[in-house]
């Protein structure tokens, strides 16, 4: 099991980092008390081989010796890596002034600058053990996202999930779709007496629709469109895209076209197929 510990001063971007890791397939857990961290690792499914936790002043021991013991204990159980995120104190103060949130150490009756200085001292052991340190002073959320992806997977590309949906305009309109294609202009098996009872997943319907050149051309055109677009969506840090294809009833043409296009992308991308109007 690989465990990534995200640490750093409050306001530096740790929550954003956890979101990036979650998008990359890590099981992310925020704010676990350090006393329970070892037990948590023991209870996780060994098959869940990518885990990320945050460790900061909210949930870590105060003594340096305890921090070192904690890390050594975790290293005996898992492959451990620490990513430390920080920014200049002046920038953290600016961020706090914008959000108006309280610093975790503010209960000790410290000013914000004093709390940030104390926090820096408390986190020094983790900083010194970090495999990667990121200064977010001048980084945007997008830049931080890119830094982490390049470090963890060697590329800024997301592990893009493509959700292919078929639906019937007669019944629903997919609110969650990024792209919608209307294939009601294609030949309709519904009007064929011997085909009406079947769906686009059945061979009879597939053979019928495959016999029309306009159906083949439509599938190729949609495929070529996304062959050109998907690399740009990946570079833009998209984690998933939903492509909806609709016909009148959502049973024949849209199902067939959805299945055909999904098959063309399943070897390169993660795919998910949803037939909104088809009772499986």
C-alpha cells in the first residue's frame, strides 16, 4: 500500500492537494487524529493500494519525538511519502484576510503571524522528511494541480473517465451531459414490425442499423470529433466528460450508437455506459 501524507501550514493549499489526489484515484482522508492513523491503515483493504491523509497542527503530536515515531511506525507498514505544501507568511496572512477564517492555533491567544510562525516550527520535522515541497505563494489552483500531477504520474493529463449515455427525448433531458447528440434523423427500427420489441443491444437491431451508411457515417463523425477534443480536455484537468446521445424513445438508435462509440474509446480511456431509458 502506498500512503501519501499531505502536510503544510494552514491556508497553503492542502485541501486542494487532497482533491487532486482523490481525482487520481487515491482514497483521501482529512483530519484523522495521529493516534488513530496506525489503526486506520490496519483497517483499510490491502487492495486499496493508494491512500492519502492530511497531517497538520490539527491532528499531529506536539513533540518532535512522537512525530518521528509516528512516521517510522507508518514506514514499517506501508510505502510512505510526504508532500509538504507552504507559502510565504505574508501570502498566508493575505489569504486569511480574504476568507476571514480562524487559524487552528488562534485559541492560544496568538496573533495570526505568531500562529503561523509557531505552526512552521511544529511542522519542521515533517518538512525535513518531505519527498516533495511545493511553494504555493505564486501558484494558482490550476498550477498546483499541474505540479502534483506531474510529480505523481509524470504528466498533467487526467485519468479521464468518459460517461456515455443514451436517452429518449420523449422522456428525459440529461441535465448532467457535457455534450448532447440528437440521432433522431437515423432510420428508426421502431417502425419495423419485427424489430420493435428489441433494443440497440440486440443483434437484430445492430444488423439493421449497420446496414445504413448514414448510421456508420454518424458514428465515425462523432468518434473523430472526440478523438480531436479529448486530449485538450485532459490537458485542461478534466477528470470526466459526459456524452449523451438521444433518439425518440431511447431504446434503439441512441443505444446502438452509444455502444458503438463507447467501444471505440474503451481501450484508451476509462468508460462508463448508462442507458437512461432502457430497462436492463
